[in-house]
C-alpha cells in the first residue's frame, strides 16, 4: 500500500454540487433498439443463478459504446452515472431483473452481497428496524452517508415512494481533500480505521466484530479507496468496545463534512432508472420515505467487482462475505 503523499487529490471524481451540470450531465437514456437487444439476450439466458450472468457468455454488442462510457464514468470520471428509461412496466419482475443483470454484467462481475448468499437484493421497506441486528436496506429510515460492500453498486428502480426516498451522493475524494485542508491531524485516525459490527453477517459463535480495523481512507497503487459506514462503527459498543472521545470527535467531523449541501448531488429515482456508482470514490445516503397504497419504493441492488479497475483495495465485501473479494484473493 502506498503512503499518503500529503498533496490534494486531483482527479475527475473530485467535485462539488456546482461542478455538476444537473441530471443531464450524469444521465444516458435507453433507446428502443437497446431494449430489444437486451431482451433478445435475456430470452437466451438459461436457468442459472443470476450472479453467473457475465459479459463473455451474454454480450450486448449494440450497447457496447454506451456501456463503455458508463464504465469510463465510474473508473475515470465523476464516479457515478445513470441509465434512464428502461420500460419496466412492459416486463415481469423476473425479466426486468434478468435484463438488469445482463446490462450490469457488462460493467463488472456480479457478486454475492451478504451472509445469506444473495446476489440480487430487493431494497424495500420490510418493516425491519435498522439496528446492529439488521442491514439498513430493509427499513424505510434515513440511511447516513456510507459506502457499499463491493467495488461498484447498481440500483434498478421498479417503484417510487409516496414521499421521500431521495438519494444523495458526495465525492469521497472531495471529502478527503476537505479534511486534509481543514483538519489534517484527523487523517491519521481515518487512515488507521475502526472496528465494525458485523450485524449478524457471520457464523454462530464467530466474533461479531471485524477482525481488524477497517480504514476509512486507504491508498492502494496511489489511488484513494474510501470505506465508511458510521453505524457499524458506533455499534461496536453493543459488544463492549468503547470509542474514545477523540474517535468520536473525528467521526462527528467527518459526518459534518458530508452533510454540507454544497458538496452533494441529489437524485430522485424514476421507474426504469439504473444507477451505478463507484464505492471507493462515492459516498451515498438515502432520505427517509413513506409508501402508500399506490406508491411503493422498490429498488433492486447489485454489487459488482470490476476486474479491470485500477482501484484494487479492500472493500466492505470482506466484512459481509469474507474471502469472496478479489482484494482478499490477491492479498498474499
């Protein structure tokens, strides 16, 4: 792992709200020809686990150019992008998810997301309290800024809520530069990291906390990697581990930085949207939401690993599904 050189990061993923030109700058749209091409592939997908769908066996040649642009956005651009206009109402749930997996597999390898072995997760309000005993996507509560487990996250929107449920994105590299400018003394602790509560994502009898500290910021091959989720850090106290006053001060400051509106991009999903983001360079949050009889928020989440990425560092996938990430596979 390369040492932090002390200079501000200068990359395309360093941005604030005023640097973005609004939704038109991060949105591309499906054409009818693209939809037909994807569905022709879907009709040829055999009965296999969805995470086994891959670009080699199920290519979509007519989307090659636009998906190359999506990959460029994620790898070398702002760190997130959105494909709009998938006609979700025209297809069954199963066909929509299969089409989504075919598209996503052109961007990265679909991976298992949790201890239960799910590669496709429905993000809906299951009336499950968000706590150290569950994952946040099962509730309708606010989710604070965090990164997901794998290199990339994909979200397909199949339903919108009656109220709320907005997505907020922020550049992790901008956060790093801000902290370096305002409180460089905090970086040592953020680079050292924190223990995380595993939230029942482990075998009975296993340690409910991560074996090691997980850095909030790390540098691998000179590229920044951000891994952050405040709640599992706080919840170590459920197992008798106390955070120090200094640790709480640093975490509170981090949360205050990501709460600054001038750093945030706000997105309200529409049915048929597919959002992809790079978890190493983008933090995301969700506002609380409410469903009603005719409006139910429904996202379908995929986690992807990008075998071609220049960012090859440790991710939170190693916490939820130990030994499954390419980082652990490559780590001697």
